[in-house]
C-alpha cells in the first residue's frame, strides 16, 4: 500500500500536524508501508525518509492571514504538468489524504472526479479534519450574521462533497462535518481518530529541586512562587486572553506569588505580550519556541500547573504532553481536549477567569486530589502514545482500500455516514413557502 498526504499546516514551529505526520512516517516505515508527504516550502525539494518514506516540498508563498505558514495554491495543480500532478504521476498512490480546507480541497475534488487528464491515478481520496472552519473564520475574519450560513455552505459543497471519506481528530471537530454530510446519494463515511503524544523524554522523574531553582531564576521568580505553564502557538484562535485574566484574578483574590511561563510563538505574540504587561507586569515570562526537547521536558516537570485556555481546541497535544510529564492540567469543559481529559485526570472547568483561578488553587493546594489525578493522567497519556495512535490511522487507510474493492468486509465502521437526500411533499412545501416568504418580505 502507498499513501500520499498533503497539508498546508506545516512550518518550522508547527506542532500538532507536523508531529502527527512525522510519527505516521515512522510507523509506516516499520510496517513497510510507503508514505509520501507533500508540504509547502521555500523551493521544490525532495527528501527520502527511512526505507519507505519521502517528503516533497513544493515552492509556496506565505499564507495571507498567517504568514508563519506557507500555502500550496491551486496553480500548483490546475494545469497539465504542474508540480502536484508530476508527483501523482511519479508516485501513483493507492490513497490520497488531504489535510486542508482552503486550497487543497479542490485538488482532492478534481482527482476524485477524474478531472486531471494527464494523471492516470484513481486513489481513494480522504479528507483529514484537524480543525474547524467556523473557529478559524471566527478567529481571523470575525463572526457576523452571514458567517454561519456561508461556512455551512462551504463545508457542504466545497469541502465535504469533494472526498470519498473523512477522518476527524476529535468528536468536536467531527461535529462540523455532521450537518455537511446530509443529502448525498453516494455514501461517505466519517471516522474519528484522535491524535497522540510523543512520550519519549517526558516524565515526572525530571522534577528536581536544582532544576526548579534554575527555572525560577530564569523567569525572575522566587523559589516559593507558583509556576503556571502554557505551551502552544501564540495565535488568535488560542483564547490567550484567558491566561492573563486568570493570572490577574489570582493576584487580586489569592495570596502568594503567581508566575506564568509561556513557551511558543506566533503572529499574536506582540499583542499577547502587551496585554501581559498591562494586566500582570513582570509576572509573565515568555521563553519563545523551544526546539530542545529535553529542555521542554524539564520545564513541564518542574512547573506546578499546566493551563490550557482554548475552549475550541480541535484536539490539543500540549495538554497531553503535560499529562505525560506529571503536570496537573487545567482545561475548558468543551472542545477536543475532552477526547482524553476529564474530571478524573484533570481539572475541567468553564473557560472563565474565576473558574480557572479556583481550579488552579485546588490543583496546587489539595495534595491528595492532585496526586490521584496525576496518576490517572499518566495512564491516559500512555494510551495516547504515538506508537499506538499512528497504527490506528494506518489500519484505517488499509480498511478504506477494502471498502473500495468491495470484496472484503471492513474492520472499522465509521462513526457516522452521510445521509441521502430526502425530497417529499413536506420538503417541497417548506422550500416553496420559504421562497414565497422571502419574495413577499422584499416587496
């Protein structure tokens, strides 16, 4: 089996998606599964990975909304002989997976419909949803009366319909696909497959008085300070304002010295740092993006609480890394984090400053509850190790090929499937009535 994967969600500091594909390539290589990855880059390049993998970098310009990313645009596949068509002809994959909702989805639709005349390739075409379009629109373009309808239209006709099947990284992400799945004669399946965590090097055993003293000195904190940690991209969709509000709440209503350590970078950095200085001057330390994995592991293990502020997180790998490090997790009571976090292994509360502050105090000062939930969190993180999770994706790809052949019974049933169109008297009456109502309203 040979699979080809395309994504625009890749850059030097990208976290979840890049980690996913690297882990998937390692698992594919162990199984002798040929895996090809296509990502944007500064120039066209090819890199062989292991014995069965290959990465194609396609020359791409920075994305217009978030210039930390590059964007493979339609001109890379619309015409004969373009770069993506060359790759398809060279690799001839059995399955093509696209992780993108904005420029590469049309590539998937053209391939599925046989509209690339110079490509003799008919793979299974799969859409991988690792984020929600409505959340991206809300974060970057704003949310108004027209936005919900436009997003629903786009997801139904310009995304969902262009693929044979879909995979979502959480129930939260999949729920945006459910309304888009209504009204298709050809059945499409939607499978939910969570992401995972690279546990290598992460451990509560890294906790050390000497390392903690050095960390406190690095962020200008006293040894008795309570150290809160956030690891993730500094971008609009992460709800970073809740971090500064929570720290302000702790200083206003609690005694002691509270410090927030922030690891990560992104286009929202300057705004976040300015807000931090306004609300909690000298109490928030920004360490930037850390490439040294062992350094990050020591920071995880020597803080007191991990704070994850985003109620619309598609999945969230950093919270899982915190759990694998023995660090108590405070997270919202909604979003993809609930794929693994619950009241037995974390503090799951409303995304408000008061609720987060109360949860942080309990996580630090209730020693018995803290140890119980840390123990459960460590067991949870083991279940989500990449070695296990990557194999579930490879198994599913193989199953999708079985579905295509129609000769074998699939091993994995979809979490839900698209529904056929329903056209009857009541439907026609409602449709006609709505049209008349609009015409009369415009008179």
